[in-house]
């Protein structure tokens, strides 16, 4: 047998390529089923969040496209394996024909030579067919990396915080409740450490010496804000109470190195210098002083399109060692 055919035969005989391909195809099929199931569950959910929307619109489609391309690639490999098995069979026949040609009498050589030519033609055709197999594969590593970066950014605490605050000049979310004089006007509260929005009278767990910073935002049901004129933190203990469980401050100054409040009331008449009070949020700094449990509150008054709303929110701080 010619050396080029012998190299193919030596490299391919006795090799089992079908078993691993079958295992890969089963694995890809299982992954596709799980992705479809997960996508179905998420799509049927009423939960709405920016990160979830990115998963629905970008992550799943990109992931499924890659799985489909991988599955198509395995189909091409399966076709190649089938042709390789046929090629090995033809090479076996060719080797046998060549051996018979070498050992036969002179009168029989012409018939074996014809058989060899026919088999070599079949082998060449199979090799050409295998080499001609192709797959259009489009790598989405770059775009998928960009998608995952967007997803990471969308779920970061700072991004959530910015979405929680919103734009003070975007008045579309603000309205005046028809029962404005009598309705609750609860402040909104965001935990800058966990990215969680805190509800009124929610229990917050802290350790002695720990400080947490919350972002306080005005409510939506009392008109669009013009400027904040009072920020007051209360922990139900006087300034001289040495046994107080917490201490807290309101901070409307955007400078991270300056903590300051605003209070228009005559006994305070405190207006922070060089601070733009046309804002819809500020910070609440809470420090756990001693073991215990206590409700603390934040009060905000601001000028709005409804008048001067007085908004409050309370949380229960549970301090342990």
C-alpha cells in the first residue's frame, strides 16, 4: 500500500471516535434543556429588574446561539466520524488487495491492480469528502464578554443606588395623592452596603461599633421636589444619653469629607454652605453604640409642587456584640 494511504491507516485503525462525540452531544442536549427550562421560568416571572432584562434579552439568546453552533459542530464531527469509519474499512480492503497483489502469480496481477486502483479512488474520494466538511462558526466571546460586563454593572450596588435615586429633574414619577393631607408620605430608604431597599419598621441587624450608611429619598406621592429644607435623625435618646444604643446623623452634603444637615426651623435655621438643596435624596449615617434594640427614625421636609410635605421612615435597629 502506498505510503500516504499507510499513514492514514496507521493513524486511524482501532480508534473509536464515536463514543466521545456521543457523550458530548448528550451533554450539550442536557445543557440546552436546562437553559430552555430556566429561560421559561424567568420569562414567566413577574419580577422586573434591569439585570433580569439583560439576562432575558442578551444572555440567554447569546448562550443559546453558542449552544446551537456547538451542536452543529458536533453534527459535523459525527458526519466526519462516520466517513472515517468508512475510510478505515476501505483502507483495510486496500491493504488486503495490495498484499494479495504482492503475493499472487503474474497472471492475476492485472485483476488485483484494477481492484487497487478502484479502492484508491474510493479512498481519495472519502478523504476529499472529509476535508470538505466545514462549519460556519461565529465566536461571540467579545460580545458575550460585553454582555456580562453590562450585567455586572447593572447589578452593582452603585448602579442600583443611582436607579433608586433617579433624576431630581425627571418629574414623571412624582404625583400628588388625592388624599394628600391625610395620606402617609413615607421616605424611601436604600442600604448602600447590601443594595436592598428598606421598608418602614424593617429590622436592621448591626454589631457594636458598626456604622451603616443609608440613602434616603423623598416619596413619590407628595409632588416633585423643589428643595429639601429639613433633615432630622432621631434615635429616641437625648444628646446626653450615655447609654444610647445608636447615634445617627443626616448628611445632605455631597462632599464625602463633610457631614452636614439642613433645618429651616427657627431654633436651628441651619443652611449648609455651598450645598445645592434642589435634590431628592441625602444620606443617613447610623452607628451602633451599645447592645440593644431600638426604633430610630428619619424625618424630611421639603418644598414640592404640593406644598411642604413632612415625610418620615422608621427602622428597628437590633445591635449585638
